C-alpha cells in the first residue's frame, strides 16, 4: 500500500483524489488544502454575481465530507509550508497554528494559480477585489449590494473580465472595462470575432477603455477613481481580472519549470523528480496545436491532468493525449468558441498560418425560428495544410461544433480532409452546404 499526499483540492486535485479513491482503494490518500472549500466552479461567479442563477450553492461539486467518506484524510485550511523531497516529507500548519508532518511515497502538487496583480498604488483599498476564489465572489457580490457603489472598473478584458463586466452591468452599475490590448478576448480570437464582442459590450452600455494601462487606484479610505496612461476616471469599486500565474513557490528551485514558472511535466504528469506529479494550473500541458509543451490554464485541462496523475500515482501507467485549449464564452446570449491557435498565436509558434472563413445562417432561410447567423474561421498551416485552430460565433448554440476541430488538431487532420466530410443535412438542424463544408471548400 502506498501513501499518496495531495497538495491542493480544487478541480485538478479533486479529479486526482476521486480517481485514486474510486480505483485504488488499497492506497492511503492524505489531502492538504489551504482553503475552506473544495471544487468551486469559478466560471460560475459571473452568473451568480449577475443574478442569472439562484445562488452559489450549485457551484460546488465536492466537499471535504465527500472525500472523507471515501476514506481520504483531509486537512482543510491547512497550508503546506515545506517539502523535503529527499526525505519524502511535508510540513504543514493548520489555522490554529498546529504543525502537521506527513511522509509520502508519492506526491501530487495541485497548487493552482494566483491572480496577476500589478504593483500599483491603491490595491489595499476595501473596494478592490480579485476574481479567483469563492471568497472573491462573495466580496464582489457584497460590494455590489451597496447603494453607494455606482461606477465599477473592471481591469482586464479576457474571459473573466468580460464575464464580470456583463454581471456588474446586470446589477445596474455603470461599468468601465480597461484592457491593455486594443480589443477584448484577444488571446483566443482574431479581430473578426472580437469586434463583434466589443460591439455587444458597447451596445449594452459598457464603457470600453482599450489600449489603456492602469497606473493607480485613487482614494484614501475608499476607492474614488482609477488612473491610466490616458486619463483619470471616477469609480467606486475596482475588480482586477488581468489573468493568472502558476502558484509554484512551494517547490521553487527543486523542480524543473517552464518559462512562466509552471512545473514542467511529462505526459504522465510527472515532474523532474520521479514519483512527484504536478497537475492543473501549476503545471504545463502538451499542446497538440504547437506540438510542444505549453501553459494553458483551463479547468477542463486541470480535470484531465488530475485523472492522468491519479492513475499513475495509483499504479496504472497512463499518458495524456495532449490538449488543444478548447474554450468558450457566452455574453448577452452571444456565443464564441475556439480551439487551438488563432492567427497571432500560430505566427508566434513559428507557423505560416492562413485561414478560410464563412458566414451563413445555421439553417435554410425558410426556417424562420431559432435560426441565427454563424461565423467560422479555420486556421491552418500553409506548408503542411494541417488544421491549427478554429473559431466560431453565433447567437445559436454552436458549441459542439468546436469539438470536431479539437479532434482534427489532435489527429493532425489537413484542411483538405474536411472538404468532403460526411456531414448530414436536415433543415431542422443545418444547411445542405453548411458553414463547415463551405469554409473548407473555399480554402486556398
């Protein structure tokens, strides 16, 4: 019987724990987590804050009690302070200050990520919030209940920033959205798509401040304004949503790391030290799009990495098949999904990317109800013609379509393979010459 110590119990950690507990009951699992809750779906914060769901209860899918009922030893609100990799021992301290020492045969690091916070004045003011933990959501929700909070600055127009901008606007507040890039969602989408999202945000009275760098949050006892490289704006509250960085300080200097500090792992999620695994936002992934190691912090990637590490730590060799970074967003009913690389990312990765695109209604024109326009762009390599990425957008729910392209990237499918792909037709669902077929057929 092996003793497995798991540090961190959110998405990746929960997946690893369940994999071990459900499949390898002969092992002993000891879990440490610094938080008071487990498995919070942070992607639901904006839905809860924006009053689009009834509350936050449904945003948890596991708990200390659930894991303990499966015979895990669970230490919550307990911070691991030291790992002695030579002696295979960790030292932790709980909220009362009590020290806990634990030996291990195998170790899984699921320490997640931390919000990127710039070094600017005013971050300690009580009306400044981050957007990561359940407690952050509680703070944002509570501040928005206050009548004197009228103007809210959201810093960062990535997925979380855009979602929270919508949520805060739904609460009746004035929203100023700040972003260093010249458009929203630029990490995942090309301008052909982001210009649509920018228009939707603007049409819903969200003030867009793109190409602006926040330099200071003004105020003494409370937030009074925000200063950028282009001006000063009166606001009563600030939400920082710039992004995340891997939380890897615990094993600094002990394990091999990626350029951004994430633990480098192989396809078994094993680090540079045998028997030590890293999963979720603190670890790298293998990107099938660039055919190399990458850092893609998504909950879905975290869960898959937890499953892989759980089986390997439990005793069954298993390798990851890599990821494409598939993702999506829905703002005021407009849905955007992507997988793999957009043009900018493909160029950065060293490819010579070209694209084909098409726009049409989901169904034939004679279908009048629930028939919206759909945009699709497929990015592929000029030399090999291998599909590198795809982006789709519509008020229609076209989310499942992106999975086809995720598999295409994984299997190194060329754009030409898609031209005569067997896609069925029925007016209730799609067009005889649908947008996927037409985009492929019109490729260079």
